[in-house]
C-alpha cells in the first residue's frame, strides 16, 4: 500500500519531492483550494481482500445513504442528529459515517 502524505494548499509546484513520487492535485469543495497529494512509492498491484471488503462496505453505505436521503422521515431524523454535532460538514457524509460505523453494515 502506498504512503500518502497530504500537504497544505499551495500556488504552484516546481519539481517533484523525489524521483519516485507521484503528485496528484484536487480541488477541495469546502473552499476550492488546490491540494497536492504526494504518493510515495505507488503500488501498482490490485486490492487485497481486506481493501476490497472496505471498498464494498463503503459502496453499500453510500447506496443506503442515498435511500435514506430520498425518504423524508428518515432524512428528518438524521438531519436533527446532524445539526446537534460539529464533526461532519455534510449531511450525506454524516449519514455514511453512521452507517459504516455500525457492525454488520
């Protein structure tokens, strides 16, 4: 598995950190800042069984969150809990986290 190191937003990059690094850019939705992520020694193989299990669990949580957001009663229940907390920024992210944390979900 690759080691990922997040850096702070910056205006430009002149060179890579080292010859084996790969630098990926993305824009953060919250404040539209450009974020550079360097991946040290990227892994080219497939996912392990544990990684695939996590990926499948997150896909299932996302699908269930979409269903919850479509149902007005369940959405209202989660919105009340979401407004009472400060950790999560979006309602969808909060719902996915709650589903993913449940055992057997």
